[in-house]
C-alpha cells in the first residue's frame, strides 16, 4: 500500500489543487452549496487514493463533476 506524502510542500500543493478544483466546480454548480462541493472533492480524493487510482487534479475534477451532476439531477423539482 502506498504511503501518503507528509511533507509540507506536498500538503501545500494538495491544498492548492483542492481549492482550484473546488472553485471550478463551485462556479459550474452554483445551486450546490460550497460546503457540499468541498466535501465531494475531498471524498473523491480519498476514494481514489484508497482504490490506488492515479490521483490527478483532472481525475478528481471529472469524478467529482459526475457526482455533483447526479446530485443536481436527482433533486426533486421545486414547487412553485
């Protein structure tokens, strides 16, 4: 099992990537609360690391986008 990087540089890069991916997805999914987008990005990263999938900003963003799209599409229509 691979070990997680513990250096501050790796942690700083990871945080910067998280923020960038979260910002792009938050712009795209304006009806989803920011905290939900952040949690989705964090969950996707954790799952990909756990499964041993190559963790890249592109892969995290693509998978998180699919999850958020499913969330938006599963919401019941508003009653007006």
